[in-house]
């Protein structure tokens, strides 16, 4: 005769009828867009990345303008200084996008770099219209520089620790 009373619909674990069986929790059927690292998550963090990139570009442009002002021939340095400003701000923007999405920093920075390059091209069509090959190349350089920033922010694998000699049986 069983002295424990339990509801017949409750499953029991082992010899303990008073403990209900663990229930399996199914993973949510949530679309991948709303999970960490999804495209929607990247689009939500993009304004922050664009703001950081623009702020760094503005700061570097100010420093570049001060350097050009003190130069005896500033017109010859405009292209190299603007390329350096674009390169450094894009690299930092890629690092920022990689830091904002630790789960997939490389794909995050690649998508943000593509969006930034597309935005630069779109804006240049309104103001420049034609543009030479060098200008288009500089606009497209945003993409690989963002990607490089994302690669640099990838989590580093932990180095294996050598445990020989630390266990009491090895001494």
C-alpha cells in the first residue's frame, strides 16, 4: 500500500512520488531577427555606430583642418588628410559596431560598414553628382575598414592553461 498520495497526472522521478518530473522547456519560436545578433538588432544599433563614426570624423576633421592651416601648401594635403580621417573614423566605427554586438562582431561591422558606405554614396549623389574614381574608392573603403574594426574586436580565445604539476598527485 502506497502512503504517498499524488495526483495521477503527475509524473514521478525515481522513488520520490512527491517530486514532479522536470518539464522540458522548448526554445522559443522567436524569429531570428529579434534574437541577439539578428538583422533587426543590427539596425537598432546602427544609429549609435553612425553617431560614433560621425563624431570621430568631426573631431579628426577639426584636427586635420588645424594641421592643414599650419601647412605651407594646404591644398596638396587635402586628399591625404581626408583619406586618413575617413580611414580612422571608419575603423573606429567598425570597432564600435563590433563592441555593441559581442555575439557576431564581424557580421555586425560588415553590415554597418555597408550601410555607412551606401549612405556616403547616396549623400555624394546629391552634392557631387559625378565624382572621380578616387572619390568612389574612398567611399567604398568604409566597408573593409569597418570589417577590419569588427575583426579586431572579436573575443580572443582563452589560452589553454597548463595544469601539469599543479595537482597533488603530480608532485
